[in-house]
């Protein structure tokens, strides 16, 4: 829109973690894009891993993958789902990445003669990383979410960097601080002291927040708003109430009601004369909140007690449900608890089953038992990455008769390695950032379920894996009824398998969930949910 310099919005959090900075950032981003501005959101993570790709989902939830192959924080998934634009390597920066760059420069001699220090070298590198996106000239706004909670030792260099940046950028930057206003049931009161203290902590680092977003379970009321404004030096209308919402997709509307976007524009000296176009969003919300029907599907995985591990999958199911005006309940089923004996009971009442991605052999045999039952009983199936590989192994064992078939990831001595290590992976020894990552093209077979839902013969989807369908078995599979309906045109890798005689049996080597957004619910998820609805 405007070609005035990019505006920077820094979002910090206080009092506790898990206040939902990602959702608030994404909601503000949504309101600004709904006014016609171009916006990108970046996350700074204060941990020392170079990226979250090497972390267990129990530590960090899902690892989100971008088109350009960055393994990132799951908040980037929210940014994409809300804003409907792609993020990239530059949208997630960790302390590990910052130090890696600075140390590499030091070794090259870039700082020759100097002592390399947190200030200015680390803070300069943080400032440079924040401005990479703005310097592309593509964005009116860069929203930078700083992970962690103010006062954390590891967040200090980030806080110092954005403090400096605010002075350099002058009127083109502002601070939003997210805090908690807890309700003390015994006193029957909301308490503002934790917010005051967390603002004080920020002030000690030289930052005065311009806007406070207060997470609360009860309406703030004008007294509380006035009190927070007075004691935290912010304007009265810059105290934004953020009540718990029934769905994260309601938050942009709640923020609009509170005037968050208006205050942001005013404080950045921008005119508030743009219309907020949220029609498509509201239609989506309408479908989500007023479903005409309800179904239950199963999700078989191994991190079912931690649903953040499958964040993008859950959200893609929500998008596809809303599109079909259907409430989709998900029953989370622990793969390790499934076996051939109990599988019928475990999957009763489910209209369809999704088998999740994963690594390592824990729960693998349970996934295979589930898929055998799904295949034999015509239950709609979507297998993602390891879920697709499990479907291939199951078919090899129970239809092709290779009793010992497996992925070499699970058993490298298998006599039928139907899932094999990719050629380009054979020399790889380091774990970080070395999988097949990011977007690759895929050619679809006309007439397949995949083709029907995408309505296109060429698609692009994101990957994160080391193993692949072993093409030396392809002819055998196809003769026996499992067909490769999606192929990488460059490398010939099998990206999709289907069983055409089954109502809906689709396994995909890629991760469709990363590309489902509110504006574009993913065709494969929509097709799968539709098949589940039609499964009488
Ligand atoms: N472990 C499998 C592989 O590396 C599948 C990965 C996944 O499900 N993301 O190929």
C-alpha cells in the first residue's frame, strides 16, 4: 500500500509464558492486511538451538516448515493461517542462529582486532535480522514477536536490540506488551499488580510499552483499565482487553472491537481511513461456529497427549470442517496402544482416520494395525509422511505378501525395504537442517482423488523427511492395486499413493497441513473430511 518506510511493531510478553503472543500478533497482522496493508510476522526465539528442527515435540510442539525449507516455531503456522502469506527463513530467528552468524564472522576475520561482545555484536546481528524483512521493500509492517517472558536472562539481548532499534527507527516503531490480569476468586477481583511489575521490568530495560494487551478471564471494566493505564504510563485506549475466546479465529474480531488496529495506526502516524475487509474471515467463522453437522474422526499418532505436536494438522482439520459446515471432533489415539486384537474397538464410531507424521519406530506397529483395519473396512484414510510410509509398509506386508516389509528407518535389515533412505541422504551425517525440506513440485494423475481435490495436475507441497517410497517396488504395488498418483517430476520420487478401489485412501509423503489457511483451506483436508462425512 503506502510506500512510506516499513513500520516495525515489537511484541513482548510478561507475567507468564503461553499468553498467546503468536495469536495476538497474527490477529493484529490480520486486521492490518484486512485494511490493505502488506504485513509479515517474525518470531525471535531465545534458545540456543539453531532451529527447532532438532527438538522433540514434547519440548517444543510441532516444527513448522516454510516453502524455503526453514524448520521453525509453530507460531509461524499461525501467522500463515491468519495472513495467508508465506513465511520464510527470515521469519524465525533463534539465539543459536545469531551466535552462529557472529562466530562465523569472527572466524573469518570480519571483526579483526576487536573483542566480540553481546553488545554491540550480538545486538547488531539481532537488529540486522529484524530489518531483513523490512529491507525487502515488500512490507508495510513487520511485526516481531519476541519469544519468552521479559525478565528472562536469555531474552535480554533481544530486549536491548529492540530498545536501540526503536530509537533508530524513531516514529516507525512501537511496542506492544502482552500481560496477564489474573482473577482472584477468593477476593472476587481482577489484579493489576503482575502487569504493573512486568511493565516495570520492561522499563528497567529502557522500554516503555505503547500498548498493553491484557489477557483476562473476566472483562476488565473501566476502573481496571484506568488503573493499568495510569500505573503503566499508557493511554487509556491503549489498554486492550483480550478475553479468552472460544476459538483462536475469533481473536482478530475481538481485537478489532477493542480498537487495537486503530491505536496502532494512530501511534504510527497513519490515517485511519482504510476499510477493514473481513467478510471472508467472518464467513469462515460463521461456518465454524454454526455447524450443520458433526462427525468424529481419529488421529493416530504418538504425541497425542500433547496436541501442539500436531498443531497444523488440527488447524487444517478445523479449516476443512468449517468449509464443509461440519464440526469435526478429533479422537486422539495413541499408536502404541493399538494392535490387531483391539483395533476394531479402538476405531469404533470414527468416520475416518488420519495417521500422523513421525520419526522412529515407537508406535509404528500400531499405525500399521490401524491402517490394515482402515483399508479392509473402507474407512476414509489420510496418511501424512510417516502415515503414508506406514500405509505402504502395511500394503507390502498384507497384500504383496512381504511379511518382513519395513522402512529402513525402523529395520535396516528388512528383506523388503519398501521405504528406503533417499539417495541424497546417504552421505548425510549431521542431523540439523539436513532432511528433504521445503516445497517441491508434484505431478498428479488425472482421475485420482488427489487430482479431484486439487483440480490441477501440478501442485507444490512442503516436505520434511529422509526416507522415501522405494521405486523398485512400484510396479508390484501398482499391479496389486496401490497406485502412485503423485510423482516428483524432477526426481521421480513417489509423493502420493492411493487405492482406487477404496472410497478414500490417500497417503502423502509431504505435509499438506502446513499450507492450510483460513482463506485457503487445504484441498486434501477438505476432500478427506468430505469423504468422512459421506461415510455412512
Ligand atoms: N521418519 C520419516 C522420514 O524421515 C517420516 C518423517 C515425517 O513423518 N515427517 O522419512
